[in-house]
C-alpha cells in the first residue's frame, strides 16, 4: 500500500479548516494511494482545535493525526513537526486555507509515481490553471525571490515560494531544517539544490488566493526574512 502524507499547518483556521479537509477527503488518488493527514495546530487562539476534533470524530474513516504546539512557533516549526511524524511514501505540504486545490495532488504525483522525480514543486506561474487576480506587488515579490533563489541554487524554478511541495518522505526527513517561520521555503529549496543527482520537477497548478481581510497572513516582513534565508542557505551554505 502506497501512502501520501499530507502535512497541514494550522493557525487560527477554525472557520475554514473543515472546508480544506472536505476537499482533501474528496480527492480520488492516482494508483489507489492512501492518505495520511497530519494537522499541526500552532497554538491557535480561536476554535481551530475544536473544529479539528469535531471533524475527526465525524470522519472516523479518514486517517487524521492531530498535534498541537503549546506555544506559537511559526509555520516552519509546524512543518518540522508534521514532517517528523509522517510515515507515508510521499509527503506534500497543504496550507489550511483554501488557496490551493487538493484535487491537483495527482498532477504533482504523476512525475513521481512514474519514476521521474524525487521532488515536485507546484508553480502558480506556469500552465493554464485558474489564478485569482490579486496583488501586483505580492506577485512581483514572489517572482523576485524566486529569481534571487535561483541565482544561488542554479535551479530554474518559477515559484520557489509555492506551498505545494511534494517530496519522497524519507528524503525530506533526512534534511536538517532550521527555519521556524516563513523562511522554510528558501531554506528547503537551497538544501535540496545541493543534493547530487536529485531529480526536481515543476508542474503548473491553480491558485485561489485570499485577501488579507479573508485571512492571508504573509507580510512584507516575511519577504525580507526570505531574502535573508536565501543568502544564509544559498550564498553562505549554512547547514
């Protein structure tokens, strides 16, 4: 039996966590792959925990593992926790919001299950999938960070900051990750770029972005942290 571990970091997503879990549940996986859902509640201040536990009780057929941080540690820290607990053959990151569509797991899995890839990134900037039109400077910032990252990794990614990153589970568990907040993306990208003979693919995905009023959490400060991490893990090759 082949299993996909789905890591969901959650912070104050009590109003929407059931919606993304419904979408994850509804996905019919290629090759009859089973799902292992690992939700990491990063010490939410709302009713996220109650919403998760209620959903878990109402869906006993769904393999949901729940972990709670006693102190808010950041998205990266939540991902570290989820990655460490994963037991599947493959591992994908899924934000708790509704910006990314779980129906596209199979698009990312295709090059991996066919034996071509070890890592697959889902790009919001290539392909013909739907993309919500939102913030000009946010999109420019994402593209800029990707270009700077590519300069140091020698990769030709189009979307380094994407949430959808798919890994072979044993591979990502073997990488020492340090960043506790939004520095996870440039750090993991820099570190996988240094692994010899690693096969990295990129596929086009859709993007249903949220506004800040709808709950988007990333800010310009996270952009500066990303630049710092690109230099730290790319230029200076920090472990």
